[in-house]
C-alpha cells in the first residue's frame, strides 16, 4: 500500500524526528513548552500505520484532521483516502506548518486529496461543512474536549474519532484522562484506549438512526 515515493517522504520525516528527539531530551519542560511548535512531534509509524489501515478498511471517504502540524499523520490519512477515493480536510493553526505539510504531500504525490484550513481549530470547526467518517484529534490537549464536542454534530453514523497522546507524554496525562472520561459519558459513543504509539483513544459514534446525508 505504501509506494516508494510515499516511503521516501515518511523516511525524511522520521529522520528529522529522530534528530529532534535528541534535542528534546535535553530540554526542560518550560523550554519544551516555549519551543514546541519548532518540532515535528509526529504520531509515529505504528500509529500512522493503524490510522491508515482503519481509514482504508472502513472505508473512510471523508476524513478530518484536527491539528495537522507538519503533515506526518496527514500523509498516512491521505494514503488511505487516495486508495478509497476519499479526501482529507486538515486543520492547522500555523501557516508555516501547513506550507511544510503541503510541500511534503506534493513530494509524496498525495496533495490532490488534501485540503488545508489554516486558523484556530475552534473557529475552523464552526465553519465546517460536510459529514465525516474519521477524525484524528491531535491538537494541544487542553483543546481536546472542546474540539470533540464541536465535531460530533458533523459525524456520520459509525464514524471514528482517534485522539492521540493518551498515555504519553506524562505532562499531559491528566488532560488526556479528562478527555477519556468525557467521551465515555456519552451514550452514543463506544470508546477504547489502545497502547499504540503514545496511546490512542478510539471512539465510535453510534447515534440513533438519522437521515443519510
């Protein structure tokens, strides 16, 4: 499923992430907070692979990424979207990150299935149109609950929301736990924590039947 063109781009990302990991390890937590936007902080290959498999096998023809960053996870989602004739909408706060991601998608031959929306995710979600089969939630953890609540009205029945960083890093674990409690209080959601990568919460939307849109 991964051709040589895509694999080369993933390897470039992973090489950069490896170099940055050494820098991050030598930083204090306050330093990391000040410079966090400088780093890729990718979901990693194991999580990326799972994202792509889930999106492909559903199949998810409408995918929403909340927090695209530098585009590593976007590559995996776009790979599945291309295979099933779908598309990805990626929300990202910083124009520079979206530009970097777009360049990498072009190198991977996947740019035609991704549309970027630049701005605060909460503002972007208020303007969102369409219905989504799969959502990746990967913004700063204090925004998880709010973004989850905002995206639920735009989900197709059976849609899946995947939230990253549920186990690591330890500094955001409390916020991750609050998110998991929040999603599990809803009667229209089934949710499970998977120890993949930094930990992901996989939540499936099971509403009462409504008109197909």
